[in-house]
């Protein structure tokens, strides 16, 4: 199974991404990692992905946690390409 990890590099050499363990990000520099969302169930057993930490929407409801995590990751990947995206939540490496 092949897993991909998208790294976005800006003109200043900063790298950002949705954190994953496909690559050892420590090898490219000092990391700054912060939370992008909260994936939680409600009292009825439905799952929600609250993207509030990055000024995003609340996604859901989902029937299970796996669906909520998939929606969370898809939203982060779509949103990371926008220049106005609050990048503080993503793993970030200082310029070379």
C-alpha cells in the first residue's frame, strides 16, 4: 500500500503539511505542530469534525469516526491550498 503526504513549500522555504508519519518531518528541520480540529461524538453517537481551531466549519454528522476523520483530512487538504488559510495548525518547518 502506497501512502502519500503532501508538502507545501512557500517562497521563504517554509514547509507545511497535514501531520502524518509517512515521512520523518524532523529530518527537514524544527517542527511546529498544533491542533487543527476536534473529532468527537455527540450524545446520539454521531461524529463531528470541528475545524474551529483553524477558523473552519463544523463537519458532520458522520455515522462513524473513520468517516469524520476522512472528511477532516479532505477539508484540510482542500483548504491548505488557499493563501488565506490559517497555517498555524499544520506541521511547519523553519526556512532552510
